């Protein structure tokens, strides 16, 4: 046996160390490849992968030798126990209450003007308010309803010109209103001006001119919110009615229980009185029998005396 130590591999060979090893460079085991394959099968069953992608990734999985080659295969797939993102809704629902950021959508408005000549116009429901909306009414009227509308900017201008006509601007709670219109033999409503807006809510500036006409500003709750409050009040009313009915029923039961108890007490008293009368009658009968016996004894004694027995 040779006493010489075996020679070490040259640092320039294929397995030479080039510094600290990283996890991506470590060899993958059969169990590691099988775990990735199982994740791919789950993705195929859930519809995340089609058959062609599944076959390509499965082939790459069984050919992979290191963790670095396995990682990209499932990088875009959720791992075991991952929470799925919320489902995508295909129904355009109103923004949640107080979410003004979701209602400032940018872009262009869906309607930029409205005209009413001996007639009327309306802008309401889900529509997009432009940066400036111009409207004109002559012997007519118009309604600009912003309660369910989205806004292109945080500050929009509603320019109203009313000649022997009228217009109404309806805003939801939380929106700041600024009125800068001029009225000649007419006027602009300033009642809602100065109300502090909510953080992030749009600012509505109402300008224009009114001659023998008027522009009103009304603050109303959205229809959905009014319906919700109405339903809440109805539910509260039903709960109060149910509580009153329950209280009435409990009082009725208590009254019935009291009446039953009083009836039982009366029956008990009546039974006791009956027993007392029976006992008294029996006692009187006993006394009467004793008196009869006493009278009979005295009569016999008188008869014996009369006959000379004493």
C-alpha cells in the first residue's frame, strides 16, 4: 500500500469551486422534481395551464438538475396554501361609500353639454362629468344629477345659462360646492355653498348667468344609499315591533300565569274551606250523638227512679 496521499483535483477542473455556493446551484432530488410535477398537475386541473404548457413544463421539470432550473417552472403559479385573489366582477357596481378616489377616473366626459328650448334635459345615473359641462335653458329646464356620476378631475365646472327657465344641480353629500353665477331678475342658489367637503371628494364649481330664471343646488343621498337607509329603518321598525310583540307576549304569559296561580290559590282555599266544613260537620255530629246519648241515659235514669229501683 502506498503511503502517499491522493492528489487533489485541479482547481481548473469542471467541479472546481468558484466561490460560495448559492441555493440555485444546488442539485435537485427526485422528490423535489416530483413536488414541482404535482404543482403542475394541480395547475392543469384548475385551468391555469393548458395541455401544451403542462407537457412543456413537465418535460423541463424531469430534465432539471438544479434548483435554479426548477424555480422558473412554477414562478407564475400559486404555491400550496396560497390565497386566491378576489374574483373579477363583470358587473359594473357603484363605488363603495366614501371611496372618492375610485370615482375620479380621468379621461373625457361622457357628456359635455345640455340644451333645453321649450323642453328639458337630464343628466343622471352613471355618467362621467367632464372638466367643464355647459348647459342652456330657454323657457325650459334641466337637471344635472351628480350623485352616481364619476368625475374626470377633482374640480369640475358646471356652467349654466338660464333664460326664463330653471336648472337644478344635485350633488351627493361630501362634495364641496362653489357658486359663482350671476343672476338678473333671477338667481343662483347659495344654500349648499360653504359646506366642507370630505377628503378626496370632488369640488363642483357652478358658474353662469340667469335672466328671469334660476339655478338651484340640492344635496341628496344617492338612490342606493336612500334605499339602504330605508331598508335599515324598515328592519329597525320590524325589530322594534318584534320586541314589542315579545314584551306583550311575555306580559300576557305573566298575566296568564298570575291568573292561573290565583285560580290555584282560590281552589286550594276552597278545598281547605270544604275540608274545614266537613271536619266541623263531623265534629257537630259527634257532639250531637254525645248529647243524644246523654239525654237517653238521663231518661233511662228517670224511668228507673219512677219504677222504684232507687
